[in-house]
């Protein structure tokens, strides 16, 4: 029997105005929601851990890690995430960090993954973890700072293209594997 809940018509917020934490670690544990926000308002602090085979969080819309507050998402030990899009560090002053680690740990975004939209975003993919997305942006918006580390056995597969420093500041360190049709660096004047 699965131990989870389905709120597919509603948003799920972890850390709306204060501290919040979600752990999906029980056998067969799952969450289904319309969208997800981890660290919504300024001063909030949200943390989510998806750990273990068969544990997952699926959304039909975006997951935002650090909307206006601080957010952390860890997918590990065969955990699984699926969403339409992923934004890490959405608005000015926000801080978001996502870690995908361990064999079989996967995050699949059917649309864009943005690291550092107008806030600060960090993405770590390591120890055979894998991120799959249609496209990607690192340091996409004004004031956005994005940092990506792909560890020695980590994988990020981008179906279309990856943009680095479109209007903000982006950096990427690759020890593992990045697969992308195109990579554009410094798309807008004055970016780095």
C-alpha cells in the first residue's frame, strides 16, 4: 500500500511564511500536486527530501525552489521528481538549492529548468544522479545568479538548448556529462 497523498488540483507549499519541511521517505511514499513551492515568502525556509526507490513528487505545473524565501530540495537514493518546469531562485532576494544524488535518483522537467532567475540558484547533480529537461537557463533574469555543478558521474540531459548568463550571471562546472543540442553563453549585452 502506498503512503502518500494526491492533491492534483491544488498547489503544495513547503515553508510559506516560516519554516517547513517535507520528507517523502516511507516505502511507496508519494506526493501529487498541481504545482509546488519550497520557501515561498521572504523570510521563509522550506526543505524537501525525496529519498528511496518508489518515492516521488509529481506536479503538472512548475516546482519553485526559493520563490521569495529560501528553499532546498534533495532527491536521493533512487528518489524521483517530475514537473512541468523547475525554477531555482525565482525572485530577487530568494535562495534555492537542488541536489540530485545517488544511482537511480532522477528529476524530469518536461519544460525549462532555470537556475538563478532573479534570485540565487544552485544545482548539484552528483553520484550518478540525473536531470532531464527540455531546455535550461543559468542566470536567466536581471540580478539572477546561477551555479551548476555536475559531479563525476552526474548527468544533465537537455533536449533543446542551454543558455548561460542571459541577463544575469551563470556558471557551470562539469566533471560528469552534459548533453545539449546547443549551449549559448552571454546571450545579452553586459552579462557575464
